[in-house]
C-alpha cells in the first residue's frame, strides 16, 4: 500500500502479495497493473544527497540536503509509502521546502527491498520485503536520530516523525515502541499496525485519512483494492488508542472545512485536547477522499480522490510547530509568501543624543 503525494506517485499492493520476480519483471508487472511509480515533474525535483549508516548487518540509506555542521535544528524524519523510496517522497510532497523554510532539518530514509524505488517498512504486520525478512526498522530509525544528533545537525530534543501509508504505520510503531525519541507524530492514510495495547506512553498525534480509502478503509477491515486481503484496524480505534494514552478528553471539538476547491470533498477536523495540550490528538477526516495526500494535483490510480481543500504538507509542519518545532527566533509573517524571509531592516541614521535630565530620587510616601 502506498500513497500519491503532491506529484504522481501511484499506489500498489504490498510486495509480499506478488510472486517472486526479477527487479525488471517486478516493475513491469506493477506498471502493467497501472500501479507503478511515475517520476515527479522535474520542476519539483529536490537536490538530495544519499548517505548511509551501518545498522547491524545492513547498510541503510537516507536522503538529506544538509551536509555542513551548524546550529542543531529540529528534525523531521519522513517515511515513504510501500513500493516507494525516500527520494521519491522528497520530490513529490513539497515537504522539504516547507520544512526548511520553517527552520527544520528533514531527512527521508529508505526502507528495504529488491527494487531501488520499491522499498517497504516492517511496521508490524506489514509490509513486503521488510516484514517478510523481519528487518529491524526500529533500530535503524533510532540509530539515524542518534547519528544526526551526534553530528551536530539535529536537536535530539525536537525530533518529529511523519509517514504515509506503510510509512505511516511505521511512524505509529515508532511512537509506540520508542516514544522518548519524538515530540510529535503525523500520519497520512495509515492506521496502527501493532496491537493497541503496545501504546503506553503519550504522544501528540496528527492523523489525515480519506473516508473512501480503498486500501486502508476508514472504518477498518479489508480494502477493496488491497491485494494482500489483510484486515486493518479502524481509524476510530487508532485515534481512541492515542486519546487514551495522552489522557485527552474523549469528546473532541469538531470543525468543518467546506469544499472551496469544488472537488466533491469536504474535511471534518476532530481536535482532542488534554490538560497540557490543546492539540493532543487531531484527526482530519477527508470526506469523499481516498488513499491520498491532500493537496495533490493529479488523482492516483485506484486510490480515489485527492482533496484540494487542504495542504497536507503545510498542515503537518504547522502541527509540529505547535509542538515545539520550527524557528524559535523568527515569528511567521503572514504577509509574506510561504518560505520567504523578511529583508533586514535599513539601518537608521544616527540621531542626536539629548542630554539626560537628572531624575529626582523617589521619596517615601508619608504614613
């Protein structure tokens, strides 16, 4: 399962449901089904460098723009969907531009698999190569955070995680099994893929999900486009788990976002607050939306509608900002376009300094 982001990534079934094929045969099979991955437009390309880290017996890869050591920044780790890769996610979502303009460092790790752009994550019960080979992706992401912090690039006290589809399931697994690493987690088109009882620690959560998702149904069960025929937890059960773990109020505030894009979708926002966090858990139900990243331009094949009534990338970054991320020394200016910075103010001409007038000492009031 996967998701098309802000470009032309197309969903396809978990690799474990496919016969064993060569890399060329595998991709040909996927493309023949109309479920392959098309490269994003070159105008959205991001200049990323590939880096590796040794974790156990595996050399693991991730993509990042930052190479020079400077002030440690808050970190966003973005996990791609099944059958995709870190570079494809980076080039498709627009997350890099939005996150870096807000003061974050962002990295895109690769899952594992036989094909270069068909990687998966071991999120518990899913998916493909990573799940079949019991790849320890929890250890990989722990090691990645440790390395980036040790290198002076990332602030270990402000680490955030976002994932889509299988990547979103992996994000939830990390939040359950390594909650001390992260300040907040966001997922799109995904649900918990580990038993709910494994969630024991609080974690601010943002969840975006289409009501008509054909791969991971909003109401749970088996999606009509899900080749593996594995039942999924419902969004309600997933959210309930995090509301309970966070000690949040079970009755949310509800806000409706109308269909200003005129694309047949609307959005209902459910906000669960706790005593310490007014946005402890936030769910966006995309009514009429499919297995998609809202804000996408081209609908995905077999994925359903991608709503234009919200920008998922910006929504994720804003949620992380609310939970301690972003720039601490540069407030946002609503009069500037996204990513723009104000020009430095002109230095005023020196003014004449008046001679100070002595100030009389204060006297005690009479009693």
